[in-house]
C-alpha cells in the first residue's frame, strides 16, 4: 500500500485521518479499486485504529470507500454509466456555483481568483518554452492543474452557499486525479493546446463572474465542466 503522511498531533485525530485519507484518494495516492485495511492505514498515519475506523465510516458515507470486511475497505470505483450520471450532477452544481459567485462574490475573492489565473498564465509560458515529453513538462502541467483546482475552490467559496460548497467538496473527491491524468494524456498524445484551451475557459468564466453576469458564468461553467468530464470518462475507459 502507498505510504501516507504520518500524523503527530493528538487533537481530533479522527478529523485528521479523514482529511489525510480523503486527500490520498483525491490525488490518486490510494488508487481506485485498491483494498486497504484499518491496521495498514493506521500504521501509515502513525496513529491507532480507532480514529481510522471513524474516518472510514465518514468516507463510506461520502461513497469514497466501500466496506469489504470487518476491518477492510476498497477505494470506490464506478462503472461508466455510474460515472456519467455522477458527472451530470457535477455539471449542474458547478454551473450553479458560478452563477452565485457572479451574484455574491466580493472584490477580495475576485482578486484571489485573478491572482490564481495569473500564476497559471505564467506557467503556460514556461510550458511552451520547455521540452515536450519531459519531466519538466509533466510537473508544469500538474502545477497548472492544481491552480485550476484552486480556482474552482475559490468560485465555490464565492457562491456563499455552505450546502453547495459541501456538495461540491464531495464531487471534487471523485475525479481530481482522473482530470489530471486526462490532461496529461492529451498533452502527450496531441499537443499543448489543450492546456491553453482549458485556461481560456477559466479566464472566460472569471470575466463573467467579475462582471456580475450570472447567466454567462453559469453557461460557461456548465460547458467547461461537461467538456472536462467527458474527457476524463474517455481517459478512464479507453486509456
């Protein structure tokens, strides 16, 4: 089993274990379909099994793990129809988040979104100046992806709706690693234009939010989410 970060603080270990295991699932450190044990996770996190058990119960409720035995679970893995239905829900939620962000975001939140995009823009320059197929290219693409993930998180927070933010947090856990793999596969298989296109989509969404155009922000985000999800479904089942 892959090594997880060790936990040292005695406070709220159940919450820490939940966050650590969830992040490992989101990033792909724990692979879809992988079987893990409470004891193995506890040893990796350097804590007792009790907070791990608590964390796994919460992750079961999130549908990120499936119980396979009294002390074992499997990281959830969905078939093509299940994933397609799930992404349909995600498209709607993200579109609503963008609309609300256009209506409710503060100047400080919009500045943070803009700063995030500026960092990604500079990395695009580094990408085009680098060597195709190199490790450096991979690292830059991953860094851009992380910034885009952060951008979506900023939009979610700017929606000002706690229930929606929680639902989108759950949604994000089902596909972050696959989105990264999808973009990396496209960059390797075609060219770097896919990164440029994704960046332009995010910039257009930001412009709509910054101008307070909820209709436009919703439309753009729905289209962007659908394109991204269609790509990762194709990567998952044909890659």
